[in-house]
């Protein structure tokens, strides 16, 4: 174990030690209770929460939104606002109760001994200050070093977080760099004072999967070098497996299971933990023969928690014995560090498979519904467009896009932000018109027709499920009235009574109670709002539904429910679906065919099995390597892409991927830099746009492989 953090000199007491190891914990939380006091009274947010982080250790904190993860972190930082208050328990930092520290002592700790990285990097950066000035403040304030020394250390740390040209970045404003670079700045800022404890609250949620992989690797390396301990908050179980040594699972304000990652992942002993794993598409999941199982119901409101076990109303193993006054954390047999808040640990068959809604008669894809042929979408942009000056530049958002999608088929489109996925969706919906090429829906040419010029039938035939359910509903109108308005627009139903009946049938279709017709959007959860979005998308009986990251903003259990709902409706209506996503785990589960895009080009496409099995395009290989998979039996090749995706306004010469490709050295005569590759067919329907030779492709090894488990307990 790295003991750098143990040996640092500080003013915090260092006498109490962990009795089992003889080493003092960096952070020790004992029976913590945090409440928020509002007009309606006291709302308990965290209850009876205990956790311990040892020197050099990474602890993962997971659970659904609203379970109290971030509240724990804010409690450690003493940053709960005027309404939040610790009403019980202790938080000890290096053995000393932080509740007994003065305000001055707490200020000295924050940013120096304890640092925090937030989910949104721009929440931590001042948009009106240059990055260099924001960085050098940290060591100057906390350590009193000179401006010159602080500048030198900041540049060194920017280099350590692998930012190109640190001196230039120091002179830039936050808006002048990408989201991934902003997050690296925030990480550098948090590590500048070499903290003992680093709190990370969903630090990679808003980033592309390839950028996320680089950030995670970076944090691990820097923490190992400095001996910094980490509390890593995430809903992504795969990320926790790759990052952390131990894990604590939270539900409704309580810790329900804790242990090492291998203990919890391989021998989970709480029904909620088991429910989380059944909700995510691990390798082996199949939408027809091994579908996901969503956790029924939803997280209870803090003032409506049930008697006894909080998870009881959603638990498949609930009995009267669970309905006692309080359920305490108890050790799992033969694993003293593995704890669970379940009274039936020894009674439940943890090896039993859950009941899965198997698809008895899977739908086979039919005739081609969508045919995109050599589509191009260019934008002409002025260098100083705000004031109408400067030279005109051309942005090639889509370049020679060709693909087909058949009836009842799900075609996934994957790639990093800026690759052209959403531009393609806009052309299909008529929000943009194609610069060149053809887009045919059935036998109707739609690529050059704006949505305002399309007839009602064509508009109804192409619908969209958006990423953020919160922005797609009018907060001033009831759910039912918004669905009825959609029906009116599409001319469905001849009378108000007809449309009212169809609206109720759509609520049935998305498995929501008919009483929800009178509810306002603010009265719905995120998953319920997304179901309303699905109901509206299918209201006009569309032939093609474009689903743009439809589950990325949802908790994993809600993701499973919405994913299964989309596929069930698709099977019944025989709708074609374009599923836009950066989450390749979901793509592998839901898609029949996959299209991989990079900088406006399709670089690979084929069946899902073809895309996930070598040979791959080098970019696909990197995407697969970046997938965080919550399975201890999985082994992956580590491929971290350097740099950011180039600008579509100034793309590289030759192959669009050549500036980041690790295989470019295998192609002779600098061909990748000189010529755009032609589309090649590796197998029936499997196409790649790459200069690599057949010999190199045939020698490719699998990115994802599996080791044999001795104990498969889930």
C-alpha cells in the first residue's frame, strides 16, 4: 500500500487507528445522519451511514439518483447550505471529528487536505478568469508559496494531466477548451495542493466514453503516485470496478451493502445490489433470450419511507420478517469486511436466476424502410459570424453517409461528440436539409425537404425520442393534453372522444396508470417523463423512430425499464429504430446492426456481432476498450486515445482518424496522411473505411475477453 499520504505533515490529530489493520483511516464516517429543514419540516437525507477510507484506497459510492451519495460528499465538505445539517454521527478526518473543528480549521482543510471534483467542470471554473490565474490561486492561498512557484507547479500538473501545450492553456479562458480538457483542468486544480482525500462526484458523466477512459486512467495514476485516497461517487458500476478497491451501495439514504469490489460484485448479498446488476446489459445479456430485469417501482420520497426495510416495497424477497422496526448492517458469513443491510441474508438463494420476460417470437427485419445514399451535410460559417465578418469556412458535418435500416430493425449509431450523429438525425427529421445525396423513407425522398414543407403523414412517419425528458414536456400543461395535441397535429381520431380514448391507450402502451393523464410534468419522475416522450413519439404510428441517447440521463434501473419498453413497442408496431448512443454496452444489447461514425464519416458498419468481434476499425477498437464493464470476469485491452476529436471546420488530411490512430505506423508511405481510405467489405455486410492490410486485420486480437470464474453467484 502506498503510504505517501500517511507521512505528510499536518496539524490534524493522528492517534486513533483501525483496530483490524493498525493503520489510521484517512476518512471514517460513523452512523452519519444528515437532514434538510424545510417549511414542511425535517427531511432525513442520510441515515445511519458508516464508511471508512484507508490511506491510498479508493472507495466507490453507488446508487440511484436521490439515494444520498452527493449529500454524503457535501457533508464531508460541510457544504450543505443553510437548510442542511448533520443531526447525528461523526465524520472523522485522520482520526479527528470534523464537527469539533473551527471554521478556520475547516477552511484550511478544504482545497488543501480535502479536495472535490464536481460533475460539471464549468461549475468549478470562473468563466471570466484565465485558467492560469485560477490554478495558481490554490497553492498560493493554501501553502503561501510565491506566484512564480505556483505558476511552475501548475504548468507541471497540466503536463501531468496530459494537456497539450500547458503554457497556452494557462493563458486561455475556460470556454476556449473542450469539455474533456475542462475536466482535466479541474482535476489538476484539485490535486495542486496534494490532498490526502479526493472526493469525485460523477466526474465523467458528461464526457464521451473515450475521454472518460482517459480521465479514469489519469486519476488512478495520479492518485497512485501521490498516495491520495478517493471517494468516487458514480452510478456506473463498471467505472467503480475499474477505479475502486472497495464499494458502498446506497439506497434511500442508507448504506445497504459494503465490501471489496470482488466481494460485492461476485458475491452480492443485498437484493438491491442484485437488482442493479440485473438492470445493466452485462456480457451475455440478450434482448430475446436473456433480457434485462428492471427494479419495480421507484425510490421512495424521504418523507414516505416504508416501515422496516426501506427496499421492502421493491424487493422480490420481502416477507413479514423484513417489516421490523429497523434493519441494521450485519456481516456476511466468512467475510468480516463484507456487510449487508438485509435480515434474510442466510435465507435467500443468491444463485437463483430472476424471472425474465423472454421473447417467445422475435421479429425478423423486413423490407428496407430507410435508405441513405451518399449523404452530405455542409455548413458555411463565417470566421466572425456574430458581426458578419471574416472568411467563409465550410463545416463538413456529414460526409458520404450511406446506410439502410429495415422494418423492425434497430440500427445503432455510435461515436464521440462531434462525429455527426445528431446532424444525421436532424436531416432525417427535416430540421436540416441535405447538401447532397438522397434520403429515402419507403419510396418518398425526404432529404431535401424541410419539416415545414413535409406533409402530415411524412412528419408522423419520422418521430424522435429525445435525450432529456425534462426539456420535452410543457410544464404548464397536463400530460394527457400534450399527448392529445400530438394526436390532433397528426389528424388521428375524428372526435375529441376518439383522441381521449387513444391517449389513454398510449398511456397503457407505455405502462403508466391512466390517472397520470391529469398530472403535470413536475409530478412525474425522470423515467415517467421519458415514457411520456415515448408515448408521443409512437402516437402517430411512425415508420421510423430516432432515439437520441434516450436512456443516458436515467438511473440504471430506469434505463432497463425504458429500454425494454422501447423494444416491446417496436416489436408490436414493427417500427424501424435508429438508436443514437455512446454507451456500447446498451448498443450491444439492443442493436441488430451498428454504424460507427467519426468526424462526419462512417468508418465501420455491420451486424452487432461483426462490430464486437475482431477485426475492427482502429477507432471501433478504441471505443470497445473504453467501455466500463461491471463484470470481474472481463479482461480488456487498454487503448487510450490521445488528444481530442479534430474540428469539422479544419479536418485532417487523408484518413479522418489518422491524428489519433495507434495503427497508423502499420501503413507504409504515410498513406493515412495523404489519402482518404475507400470503403472495404471484410465480410458480408461488414464494411470498414481503413488503409490497414488484410493481414493486419486478420491478426487483430479481441479487445474484450473473459476469464473463468470459480464462483458465479449472481
